[in-house]
């Protein structure tokens, strides 16, 4: 049996779904998984890198979409190229996510949107951590780390998403390093995974909701971790009651506002 997978097109979404993709590919009777990657060449290269060790997972590039409606059309069109494959697809749109939750036995109070994505791909949510795997290139990571000349103690901070620099108030006594402070930090031949050693050796981690968050959560670090709740939307309103930020595998995150103060509850 072959499986065609497609999900939201952010790099963070693909990192989040690494465990689901590998879980599906490992199931008895599954011969091959074809994963659609909607986005630019850089995103395709980053997604392909995650599965370069897996001969039964193929990543297929598709140019970026101008809207969610266009992205859904692209998914349907590309899916037709795999007529004998089972389709497991989820993409934001209509019906909206909170209308979709009950179809999979989930609710908007206690379950997060990643659980909905995993359910749509027919993978248990525990696979997010139990099946997550990236074959690391430690030579690349060490080369990048050495090029930065970082102090012994530093905090890693990602305070930008694709559309905004949030200019966080980082309350720490050690130097703060931001990858975005480098002119060409994530272009050309660089992968987001090249930064894993930099992240691991940081004394603290500070991040907004972006692809870095999903990579850091997958790394399950035992160190001070701070999530800044600065991106808003109905799919992020249950971060205290769902396993979106703190779960059984990766926890200890403190949830802060833009000013750096701890948030105890959103309501």
C-alpha cells in the first residue's frame, strides 16, 4: 500500500509532522509514502533533508500557493498523480479546525491543533516524539557553532516568524544570541537542523511560535525554556489546557508575554 500525505505548508508544520510521517511509513503493509511539500526551494530542501535516510519516503516539491484555497487545489491536483495511493490530507481552511475536531473525537478545550493533524494522518499523537528522527550531520553543526564565536554562557532566542519581528523583552543575565541577527543565517545551503548543536549548548531557550519552536520541542531539552505568546488566533487559545506547549514528553516550558512576564492563564 502506498500513502499520499499532505499537510500545512509551514516549515514548522513539516517538522511537527516528522513523527507522523515516519509512523505512517513504518506501518505494516505500507510500501511507500509520498509527501507533498508546498513552498519555495529552501523549504523543499529542508523537508527533504529530514527524510534523506528513508528510502520509502519521497518528498515532492510544489511551488508556494498564494492562498489557502489555492493550496488545497494544489493538494487535490497533485494527489491525482497517485491514483492508487491512500490520501491522508489536512490543510487549514473550511471547515475550520474547531469544526473538524469532533470528527476525530477531539475537543477544542483539551486538544491542540497538532493532534488534529496527527489524527488526519492516522498517527497517534505520541508519535510526535516517539517516532521523531532526524539524521544529524554533526560536522555541519560543529562548523556552524565554531563560526559564531559564542560565549560559554548564552541564551538562544528566536523572536521572528515569517511576517513579523516581535522584539521581545528577554529577561536574562547572560548574552542573548538570535540567528536572525546574522545576515544570511538561513539561506543557500543552510538547514535549520544545522543549528541543533547551538541550541543544545545554550543555557536558556527563548522562542515565539515558529518553526524553531517545533524543532526545539522535538529535541526535548532539559534546560530553562520560554515560550512567548505573541501570536494569536483561535488555534492557540488552549495552550494551558492542551499538550501544545507542555506535554508528557517535553515539558517545563514557561509561557511569557511580549514583555517577558509570566502568563498564568489566557483568561
